[in-house]
């Protein structure tokens, strides 16, 4: 028996299981499809068998309409559009079933209203569920003929939607709180090491074939222990918080800041070159020295080691090279920047410009400075840099 397919099958099963565990909306959508296959599909087969082709076809279209987008979301991991399509098909199916088979179709609206509040954003869920209930009241026949029946149906369905909305909102709020605890450093508000490792993997995957590679910079405070020993740990914490706020203000549209541990921070730049990397890190170093102070007014300085991610390289060696560059910066006297790429350093010192051909706009021969990929240094906030006396 050929077993070569078994490892691949196990990987797919594990991948799908992980997606279901990590996405409640996708799990609820998958359960919806499972119940449709279990309950609606047999009725479709039965109705085809007894000659009720129109209703059998309606049931089949509902099952196919929710099974295909849900399967695509489950297999690819791109769940947003698939879940929305499933929600719309469920609501349209309820309206069509209410018109075609009366009371049986009406009963499915309760499940559909609850479903959309669990899987869609609040405003979209409110609009879709309200439209569904109003449409059902319009197309329903004798089942909602009187005012009492209509009011009772609308009130009970709205109550189901309200309960679902409260539960879904509470879950989403708790999920966001847990996500913050899991990914964000509570003191500085920067990403933590877990988030760094995740986003390094994502940036590495997205960098394949990019014009400019990602870059890493490790920043470590100089003599930080002296601040703690002289002024106390509360003063040290204040310096860390001020540093994180300073960098968030200085980096306007590029780079993510992470607290690597203790007084070490990591800056991830999704796209830059060697010249841009050196210019940016020198600007950061000088700005910190100019604007960050200890309680007695002395300047706080940082040493920085940086490197570019090499093609097809895992992020771990890149992080190691940046750490080695940081060690050289410390050994060379602190309050300085060391770039790991020596060849790029020579180009910067020799030419003083960013190498590479000019960008040509599509459909013409003139250069488009707005469209040209810009190095990280050009994205530093001009206002903050001028305030620091850097530009």
C-alpha cells in the first residue's frame, strides 16, 4: 500500500485543526456547513425523490452556496470573504425558504440571525439580520398574516439576535485583551519577543522578490544598570517608556518596535537598503542622545547593531548578526552604530548615495520620485528629527 500521501494528509489535517482552534468565526461557519450537510441535504435528496424538484433544488443551492466558500476559507486560511458569503447565502436562503415552504423556512431565521452576529462585524450583522427579518415578513404568507403573529415573530427573532450580539461582543473584547497580553509588552506598549518572532517570519515570507530587503536593528541602552542603581527601578522603567514613545513618534510610516528583553529593543524594517539603514539608525541614536534624559538631566545613550536580511535566509542568523554588530558597537565605546554588512558600509562611505538605477514609471520614461521605493531613513518624521537637531 502506497503510504506517501499519509504525511501530506496529516499536515493538512493539522493545518485545518489549527485554523479552527485559532478562529472562532471559522469554527462556527464550519459547524453551520456541517449542520447543513446533515439536515438540509437529506431533505433535498428526499424532495428530488418524491418529485418536488423546485424545493429540492432550493435546498441543494443553499447547501452548495455555503459549503463552497466555507471550504475555500478552511483550506486556504483566507476566511474573511468566505465567511461573509456564507452569511449572505444563509440569510437569502431563509427568505427563499419562508416564501416557498412557509413555517419551516421561518424557523431557520432564528439560527441565521444568531449566526451573522457571531461571524460578521456588528454594523454589517445588524444590517443583514434586519434586512432578512423584514424580507421574511414581506414574503411570508399565512404564517404571519396577522399583526400579532408579525410582532411576535419580529420580537422573538430580534431577542435571539440581541443575545447573540452580546455574547459575540463580549467574546471579541476578551479575545482582544488576551491578544494584548500575549503579544504586547505591558510596560512600554512595544511588541514582545513572541510577536517579533511571528512578524519576522511573515516579513521574511513577504520579502521574496522584493526590491529592498528587510532589516533588523538591535538597540541596547548604555550603562542602564547605573540608572537603576542611582535613581531606582521606577526611574529606569520611566526611561524605557519614554524611549518607546520617542521611537513611535519618530518612525512615522516604517518599522515595528519590540522589547527583546530587559533594556534591549529590536527595530524591524520591512524594506530598506544599507544606506537607508545606516542613516535611520544614526538618526535614532542621535535623537535618543539629544532628547532622552535621566532624572538629573544627563543624556541617555544607546548602542545599535543592525543588518540586512539576506536572500533565502532564515531570520535567526540575521538576528545573530545584528547582535554581533551590537557587541562591536559596545566594544568600540558605546553610543554608536555598527552595520553588519561591511561591503555596504564601504559603498556608503565612498559614494554617500543610495546605489541602484532610477525608478521608471510604467507607461512613460520620466522618473517618478513618489513611486520609487524609499529607504527607511526618508520615512523618519521630519518634525521630530528637526526638533532633535538632527536635520
